[in-house]
């Protein structure tokens, strides 16, 4: 299969990371989508405003990354992450909150998500997530989690 060069990471033959953005704040979704659309190697694949909606859209869209608020109407981000990750072939799940510090210990002990980032430091922490879980492959074919 050929890869469209407009749909690749800069300097590579790798497709961009497809992101499902989940947040109940319209304003945050708009701002985050604007940032993600401009970020090299990213493409917004869908939006959701609740945990239940995220679970359904994730099944349809099959994103590489679900970027999801921790506090959502209905089921919270932890539960939605657990249900998404239980599905065979699900991508990475990263939870977000305004102040991640109080959640970091509990997150490490029981969360089904891959990472927790702060909305207050979104640009820096998202960049770290992208580098950690989706490093651009420059010399070999790699899949979405960095394995050969």
C-alpha cells in the first residue's frame, strides 16, 4: 500500500497519529483540536463529549490515541479508558485533567490508561506523550507503539 506524502510525519513515510479527542468542554475541544491539527504527525480523527460517546466512536474510528478528560458526564475517564482498553486492537488512551498532581499516585496504581497529562501544561505534556508512544520512524517500518 502506498502512503500519501501529505499524510506522513515530516521526513518519514509514517502516517500521522489519529486522535480521538474527548472532553465535555466545547471550548477545550476547539482549542485542543486547533493545536493537534497544526502539530506535525497528528490528525484529529473524531470528537466525543462523554465517556459513553467515546467508547462508541472509538469502535467506529479506531484511533491510534484516545485523548480523554478524566471528569466527564456519565461514566468518567477511568471507566471509559478501562472499557476502551478491554477491546482487542484498541489504541493508546491518555487521560487529561486540569491538575494532574493529585491523581498521579492513584493513576499509577490502578489506571487502565497509558498516561495522565495536565490540561494546564497540555502542549508540553502532549508532546512528551507523542514522543514516548509514537516516535517517528525514520529508518524502518514501525507500528503505533514503537515496536518493530
